[in-house]
C-alpha cells in the first residue's frame, strides 16, 4: 500500500474516516467498511486494490431514516493487511479523535478526497452557493484540511470544535469551494461517483453581479521554492517566508517528489 500512489492514498483516507478495524481472539480480526448500496462501486475498487481475499456482502435493515435501507459491507480479515494498515495510522477500535494524516510520504489531494468522500459533503447550500465541507472529531484532520485548502485557495480557516458535540465542521463556499473541489476531484480520479458529479457541477456557478469578490490565493514563486528547498525545513521556512508551517510542508513534498517542477537557478 504505497501511499504515493493516488488510488492507495484515496483508499487509506477513506478507511481512516469510515473503516473499522476490529481485534478478535488471538490473531483474528477484520477490517470492515459499510456503505449505502449506491456506493458499492468504490468498495469493488478497494477489493481490486487489495492483494488478499476480501468479501462484499449486502443486507437490508430498518433505520431511523428509512424502513428499507440496503447497505453493502466490505470485509478484509488478512492479518498481514491489518498489520500494514495499523502501522500506517488506522487504529483498532474507536478512532474518530485519534486519526491523523500519515507520517510518511503520501499523495495529499487523493488522501484528502478519500477523507471527504467518507466524512465530508460537496454540493450547493440552501441559498445556491457551492460548498465543500468536512466533519471530523480529529484535531489533526481538521488542521490538515485547513492547511491544504489555504495552500490551494489562499482561504484561511481556524478549526474550532462546536460547543454542542465537540466536532469540527470545516466549511468552504463559493469560488474557494470551486477551486478546492476542482483540485481534489480531478478527471479520472477514484472517488464516489455521486460526489465526483457534485464537484463537477460546482464549475457552473458564477458569482452574482455586485457580490463582493472572493479572496485571491497567494501563489508560490520560484524564489520562494528555492528558499524552501534550501532550508529544507517547513518550520524554519515558514518564518523566513511569512507562511504557515502547514503551507510549507504541503509545498515541500511535491517539490521533492517531482510532482511540481523545481525552480530554475537564479
């Protein structure tokens, strides 16, 4: 499970947000993901990506919202697979407050898309404005999407838990939501079909005449890239460049890995 590969990064983000890793007697245990039957295609993709036996089952049950709800569950029991996932940062048992982005190299936008597909929303507000949001109990995850979105769009958010249930609700709207959705849901990416369609629909929105202009993103220059690579430390570079540590961290990995062109010499 190489997290620099887009499909695996997406899959891991999705599992962190919506997967359940359970221990059993001895070395027994299993990973499960239960979704609405309409989203079965993404579980089939996970099954293809996993080089161990796994199964997808269907069940009908009553819920608080529907008397006839059909769900699908992907189950994976391999000890080797579970050990790998746990080492990457998918905890056993309750995990909503403890999950965090991987500590090793990973494809950022694909990972974050997986998290949003599982625990976020994409679409239009009641007033008809584009939006993309993430609901999470994890401080690390809330901070990560805020840092990533600032790097991509220039819009800054300070994550705060709500007073009712202690959950973070990170929300982006209008052009910021359009730019973020376009970055995350690129053509051909692995994702939930309904959310990919919703993200695509955001491109048709146009700001009404007379409405105040949106924030303009601060783009990275070649000069800043050279300083970042020379210092080679997000914390130290943040001070030198007047940027956030998260912004420097998100920029440094693509530069190192060749995902974005390195700056020429001065």
